[in-house]
C-alpha cells in the first residue's frame, strides 16, 4: 500500500516541482534577455574575463609598431615622440616633479597614471613622458600649472565647473564671509540652510531635502530610503551608467565583491520594462541622464581606445520617450524612480534633467556644482519617501547621519551658488543653450573634416565625447598633443570634454584651432597610419590573439 501511494505521489510531486521551477526559470530568462548582450551588461562574467586578462607591456618596438606600421612610419613616430618628450621636459618641469613626488604616496595618482592609456603602452609612456597633475591658478576658462603654462580647461572639474571658476571662487569667498561667525560648528544648522532648502524644493519639485558629503553618499541614501519604504531588496541600474563607486551600483570590474541585489539591465529596451513589470523584488530604478549620450556604454576613457569603435550619439526625443515609459512602469509597480543628477545637475536646464526631459523623479540626487566649489551631496524627495522612521514602530528606522552633513561653510557655499543661478544673467545662459552647443559641435566636426582629421564629436549640450573615424590603435596619443597645444583634459583624455557655460565664441574658436593644430601634428608624426586592410574587428582580433599568447601560449 505504501509503495502504491508513493508511486502515485511521484507524478504529483514532479508536476508541483515543475510548476514552481518553470515560472522561476522563465523570469530568470527574461532578466537575462533584458541585460545588454556585451560583457558590460553581465557584471559577473565581466569580472571573470577581467581576471583572465594578462598584464604585460610593450617594449620600444611594440610601442611604436603594435599595428604593423612600416619602418618609415615607425621612424616618424619615434622622432615625433622624442620631440614630444623633450618639449614636455622643457615646458613642464616643476609640474612634472611635483606630480612625481605626490604619486609615490597617492594611490589616486598611481591609478590615473596607470590607466591614462591602454595598459600595454603605459610603462614605456610613463618612463619617457611625464604628465603634470598639479595646478596653481584658474581664471576665466583657463587653468595654470606650476610652470606658468596656461591651458584652456576642458576638464570641467569632473562636472563641477558649470559657470566658470571665477564664479566658484566668489561663492567660496561669500561662504567664508557668511559662515565665519559660526565657524565649523556641527550638529546645529547655519541659518543659510533655510534659504538653501527653499530653493532646492522649488528646483526639484519636492518637499524634503537631506544633505550628505558627496554624490556617492547621496545615491547610497536614496537607495536605502527606497529599500526601506518599499520593503524590497533589489535595485535596477542601466548598463554602462555610473552612480558612484560603492558596491551596489558598481558591479563588474572595479568592485572586489559582486553585488547580489543589483540588476544591470539594458537602457532603452522594452525587455527591461517587462522585467520591472513582472518582478516583485525591485525597490528602485537608478537613472543617470548622462547615459543619453552613450546608452549602454561605460564612461569613455582613452585607456579603452584599443581601436576606433568608440561611438556616442544623443537623441533627445528618443531618450525622453524612454524616460516617460520608465516613469509610467515605476508608478504602476510602486518602484522608486531615482534620477541621479550628480554629474549633469543644472547643466541641461535650471531645473536639471527633470525639467529638461519633462520627467518627475521620486527621488533626485545632486552634488558637484551645487556645492559652489565645495564637496556636497543632496537628496530631494517627497516627505513620505524621505522619512527615516516609522512612528508606529519606533525601532524600525533607516539610519543616515554624517559628521559633516550640512557643514556651515558648505551650506553657505550652496546658498551662494543657488543665488548666482537665479541671477538674470545666469538664467540667460540657458536661452538657446542646446542650439548654441549643438552648433559648436557641428562646426567642430566640419572643421575636422576640412582639415582631413579622423576626429569627430558627439555632445549632450556642453558635455562632449570624441570619436575616431578611421581604425587605429593610437588614438589615445591625441591627448598628449592637445596638452602641448594648451588644452587641459582630465585623466580620461579625449573621452569626455566638459565646457563651462561661460565659454565665449572667441574662447571656443581658440580651442577649435588648437585642436586642429594638435591633430595635424599627430597626423604628421605618423600615429594615424593605417593598413587599408585594417578594421576595428581585425585590431580586436589581433589583441585577443596577443593576450591568449601571453596568457596561455596559444598562437605562438
């Protein structure tokens, strides 16, 4: 009898197991299909692949001839590089010496120095070409190094510099004057906080504000609040987007521990919306509006320029339509939509990306430029979502405090910046903003084409990305010629150019002509030689074979 019951029970158990497993497998497949097909969309696989890439460096022959250029071309490169190194040594000695001294004790400088170019070229480059990272002054749209060299600034101080350095100097001076009487008293608030909160409520369209010490920390708090109020575990970020360096929002290479509660989905894809509609564990969705310039691609840097396949394009209408669909699904499913404006805040419009794209977030984060030149992070949201405790359950809290949150000097610097932002002459900068910067980008591309240079740009307003029209392994060399011609770039090189809004037509003309001169010098030195049979695909295949050879001895 027992055997008979057991025999009858097995089909029922099997059907039950399949009934549980099949929906789970289907959801997993849907999630996988919503991820970008590249390694960028598969963080765990990307970490595995990264662990297999061998570290190696080119010798002199490899440095100048990794693309198989003929001897005559390699000789031109050697001569050009020697002139470059000599001129750098003569023109930037104090800046280079200070940077070298600081590098020995600063892991940040060690990192940026190592990842300024593709790693195979780095050791030889650093041995012969010293790049300074120390500045002593700024004025207008320029910066000055320790040797008195003046550069047009295209770094934007990583997005901080919206209105020009002179404005931020003034904000800091005003902050010091206003906060001087109270000094660095922490815990209590400076009365300037009231003005800052009123202005941020108007700008963000929300009724509650919290202050933090960085943009990364602001995003951390926004995610914590979303998890707290929805009682769900997972967050969704989109492929390639940057939201700071903390674990949950930085999966893949760069994070020692793979986040377990993060879904990285494909931007501008209906499959991602389906995942949001069908899962019940998603607390929030993070959006970085900067991704509108390069959806599903990571932040561009010259260290990744192994070929010329880098591309960017901004379609405002398409990205707006995507955000509206995303907003609707989040509202439908009770998912918190977080718009991370730490980088683009106030650059696209006085009301930020929410105003520019016409989409209201549940929580919005700010940082960088809002601090008036001092470090800050801010979260804005509706009171119910920003509350950190439950009155009916006094032990159930969402703790978030920081010693320097709402520091008096930072609060006063924020007030000074927001007061500047409200001035008529500053508001006038937003009139025709897109048309002005789009016209400049179009003029830039036309000038490059006329000069016969394989360089083009795509832009999101005053944020630009450089791409290259001909297959090459040496596009990253352009950053060093640009510096020689008086253009300052951040450590990611030509991957991102950030103009402050106070660039005049004359300033822009000067940048354009220097860019052309730098490109022509690089071209004359043979770095853009190309075999007619070469393509981006053949370059990548060649590098893959090279790595397999170095790692496993395959292809010798």
